[in-house]
C-alpha cells in the first residue's frame, strides 16, 4: 500500500513582526509631530476657580485701535518702558498675571509684538480679554 504524503503545511502562527515595526514607526512619527505642533502654539494660562478666592495681582495691557499701548491705564511710550514696567511688576509679585486687551481693529502683529515684549520681561501667565457676544434672540 502506498502512503499518501501531504506536503501542504498549515500555517499555525501569525507573524506579527511587520505589524510591530509599522506601529513603532507611526508612534515615532506622532511623537515628533506632536512636539512640533505644541512648540508653535502660544501658551495661555486658563483661569481655574471653584469659588472666589484671594485676589490676584494683574498687569493690564491695553492696545487701542491706533496701536497705542497702555499698562494699567497709563500710556506707554515704547517697548523698553513696557518691558521695564512688566519686569518691575513681576519683581513685586512673582505670581503676576497679565491680561492683554486689544481693540478689535488693532493689528494682529501689534498684539503679538506686545505679547513678545511682556514675555521677554519674564511673564509667562498671559490671558487675552474679550467681550462676550450677545446671544441672538430666539425666533
């Protein structure tokens, strides 16, 4: 009697090496791009409060429609004066927060320039002020 030999070997396991390789490459790509994306953003200090607490020292910087800058309500003649006022306020209170209020018609470049000047002074806690939009009446 002749015996029948079967040369068709069955696959008894799945090779996951290519899957792991692709996954690791994607992980590395996501890690690199996530670092680049977060590096380009402007860090904002978002307010956190459960109830009213101790008052915080705030440096208010305002930019009018013509590009004039005011610090705590008084006119600032230039970048050096704004930087020195911000540095002095930061020396007085290391927990200083800055609120930048800009006119709607102020240029984006001017707002970013003021932000850079304040950050050069060492202030890292910056927020932007905005008025709340009135809700449209329901029909």
